[in-house]
C-alpha cells in the first residue's frame, strides 16, 4: 500500500471513529485520533454519546449533566471545533435532546451561544420567566439576529413591494397634466411615424394618483409554540413593510388572546418581545379582530400565518374567512413562514379554505417578498405557488 493510500485509509478510519463514537468503535479506529480529535469526540459524545444498557441495546443520552460551567465550556468547545452552521444544529439538538432550556436563563450562557432564528424563538418562549439581568442579555442576542435578518431581507422586500405598487397604480387614462411622458414615449416607439417625425401616443401612461396608502396589509400571526420561527420572520417582515409609506401594515398576534403589535413595528425587537409563544389557539377570535381593521376590502391583503389547528369556534372561523373573501379581501394562508416547511397542519381546514379560492401553503422567507409583490398585483396566488413548485392545499 502506498503512503497516499495508507493516509487515505487512516483518514477514513478517523472519520468513521468520530461518526460511530466510542465503545466498540474504539477497536476500529480509536488509535487514529489526535488530541484535538479526542476533544472533538468528547464534545460530540456529550450530546450524541451512546451508553450501552445491560441488555446490550444502545440507549442514546447526552453527558452534559447539570453543571452550568460544564455546559458553558461545551458551548465554547463546539464553536472551536465546528463551523457556525453545525454549531447552530448542535445547539438546537442540545435544547431538544437534553432539555437545556435552563442554560438560556443565564447571561453567561447567552454570551457564548451562536445566535440564530431558532435560538431567538426559544428565548422568546422563555421571556416570561427570565430574570431581568438575563432579559437584557437576551435582547442583545435577539437584536443581533434581527439586524442580520433585516440586512438580508429588507432590500428584496422593499424592491419587490414598491415595484409592484408602481406597476399596480400606474394610470393608463391620465389627464394631460398627469402624463408621464418618458414612459409614454417608450411605450409607443413602435408607433413612430417617420414622415411626421413623431410618435402617436396610442397608450398613455400617467404618474398615478397619490394617496396615503395604496394597499393595506394585515398579518395575523398564530403565536402557538409550533409557529415560533414563523413569528420571528413575520415580525421582521412586518417591521420592514411598516417603513413603506405606500402600504399600511398591521401585525396582530394571537393564541387564546389577541394582541395588536402595530404600534411597535418601528422596532422589530420590541415586536418580538411583545409576543408570548405557546398556549392555545383561537383563530376565529383573531380574524374577528382583524375584520375591524379592514377599511377598503378590494385594497386589502390579509395574510393568516397559522397551522390552522383551531381551538375556538371552527365553523365561525371558516364563515369569517368566506365573508372576507366575498367582500373582495385578498386572503392568503401561510401554514408556516420559515425554512423548515409545515410538518403538521389541519388538513380539513386547509381543504375547506381552499374551497373559497384561498391557497394554503408554507412559504420560505426568501420567497415572501415575491409573494407580497404577486398579491399587490392581484396575481393568482395558486398559480404563483405552482410556478415555484410550492404545494398548495386543494379542496
């Protein structure tokens, strides 16, 4: 065997040893681990380690124990050994597998955690029981994530929405003083008459009529525990939309109670801490409140972000949605607004809502600006979703 082949075989053994963990695997490649590899193996074993039970079966359980300093060291170790994307997965696994919610209640822990949208949703769910000192640190962590997401999402949202508003409101029958001559000439170049050296303005384009808002957007967001990351993204998008004077944006969150967060939209961090993740669900009550916000049905886009598991009056909820649709409101149901899809939702309600012509589907954050643009232009949202290979619920 050549030196190169031998090195390749050793590297394969090393990787398999790290994947399989200790125990029997030590006989396979235990000797090929460096000191750094052993430390990395220890960090993995603390979270994913296998302990053999008396009958020889594998009982998977972690080994971080109850020591806060040990947890803090572990969080620092995984940031040393693994890239950020892997660190975030391991942190989330630690929260789920080892029930380490307690580590989010200590400022020292938050200072070494790699922040992401899932961490934010966990912090928000614990905000009601956080000590004041921890809550100050949590706000700093949440703001870091929010600002990062805003930088990523703000420009696409502004461009998509404002571009659609310009197209939707362009006046095709302008008075003389309303004509946009540059656009009108470009639109009629095909009608140029060489003998007269002029363009016949068969199509006239105006600047459009200006008013305080051209569309009303209502985001009605389910804040039950299963919708946690959707609440985070909805809060950020609502804050971005609220900066656009051409639209009037309202954000309402609900569980068994309804909270209107519209007045807080200038600061998305305040919006997120205004939510209270968890609890039951009363969609009907939330829609009833939002009905009172509808000023001009034909100019209103109503986005319900919910998995549609109704804990209130289900039939009344469906009647309210049907009434809104019949009045001219453009109604859209998002089963989730995140990168993870919608693993669980009420299929009966999605089918019933689909019978009203309302599509229901999960939407990723990167597609949400385009979705709003399509809604502003009154495109068929089912066709929009199909063109992007998004599955929608059918009646």
